[in-house]
């Protein structure tokens, strides 16, 4: 599981839909997995709501 400032990534299938939906360009694909730039992430939740695999979780 990968934790960013407010988002946890687990079970990612690599579809990259979260990358295209992120308005802050905070999500990128590297090393065979999705990574989140914690400096850019504003915890809007768009990536979470658009993930078809429910692989993203917004943290409190």
C-alpha cells in the first residue's frame, strides 16, 4: 500500500484513469505502479471516485 498526503493506493491494476482525471497532475505512473506527488495533491477525491478498481482511498 502506498500512502500520499491524503490518498492510499492499494490493488492498482494500472488502468491510469486516475492520472487523466487529476486536475492537479499529482498522479503519475512509474516503476509499474501509480504514484502520488504529495506536494501537488489537494485531496479533492476525484481519483477515488473515478477508479474502476476501488484501488484508491481518501484518508482522514
